[in-house]
């Protein structure tokens, strides 16, 4: 097994772990962690193809990774803000209990007080 195959296999394993985390877990935070695993697997692919490719002098792979990390940081910030807003509204962080993401729903008298 060459080094490129090893890195790609590791990336595929990391991506599968992240995908399983998104599909199996019921907690919003753990689903976000699974998405982060998948983004890191993509970063590992970018770096592996850049390192073992024919044009290692250019910094194309590194630039893809830097932009991907910036997107991941923005995704975490927006995702956690959504989790906090949903938790304040619904008092739960479980995905299966979040039935509707509509903005304004009718509240009962118990919820208003």
C-alpha cells in the first residue's frame, strides 16, 4: 500500500465515521461533530492529492485546505448559534424532537408565562 492509498483510506474511514455520526446520533451537537469529521476527511484528501501529485511546488492543495478550514469555522459558529436558539425555544437538543423549524408558531397559555 502506497502512502497516497494509506492517506485516502484513512480519509475514507474518517468520512464514514462522520457520516455515521450524522445519521445515527440524535443530538444536534454530535451531528455537528460528525460534519466536522467529514470536513476534516475532505481536508486530508486535499492535502494527500497535493502532496503526492505532480505539482507540489504550487500551493493549490494548501489553499483549498485553508478555505475549507475557514468554511468549517463559519459553519461551527452558525451551527452553534442555531443550536442555542433552538434550545432556548424548544428546551431540547435532540433532533427527533424538533418537528418544525417554522419561525412563529402558536403558543399555548402555559408557554407564554
